[in-house]
C-alpha cells in the first residue's frame, strides 16, 4: 500500500509544475509578452523561451512518468510492495524532482540529461523488479 505515497508525490510535482506554467502564461499575457492568439493553435506568434521551456516540461511530465504510474498500480495490485520496489519508486520521484528543478532553473542540458537517464534506469529497474517478483511468485 505504501507505493501510493511516491505516486502521490509524483502527482504533486506535476500539479506544481502545471500551476507554475499557468501562472507564467497568465503573467506573460497580462504583461503583453505574448499575443493571446498564440494559445489558439500554439503557432503564428513568438512564444517567449521561458514559456516554451515550462510548456515542454509539462508535456514531459505526461510522458515517461505515465509508465511510473502504471508500474505503481501493478505493484499495488500484485502485492509486490517490498522495500526494494518502494525504494526504487522514491528514487524515481526524487530524480524526477531534480530533473524538474534543473530544467526549470539553470536548464543545463548535460546535467538534465544525466538526471533523466538515471530516472529512466531506475524506472526500468522498478519494472524489472516487479516482473521478477511476479515470475518468482508464479
């Protein structure tokens, strides 16, 4: 059951970044940094770089982390909630938090890539741990 806590933490990170993006878009529109017509089709007008970065990051939070939510549900349903799976889940969330921090602050590409790669490898390890646990119990 404890696997839901890192899943809620990942959800919280996503909500925080989405709210931040909404705030930045609203502020940019209010300050006339961006033409409101841009948001009709997301084309035809220049988007400030800081908005482009956070928009891309929100999209990213709806890509790879979806595999985290799926494996979390599978772990919960199959009872594979051991110390290893829970540790890997928390490691994934921590790395995704670090990835968000890097992407939305300094945006140093190599640092961001290293953290992303580490989070990907932790996610693969989480899936393998769950799979091996199923095979062993099978």
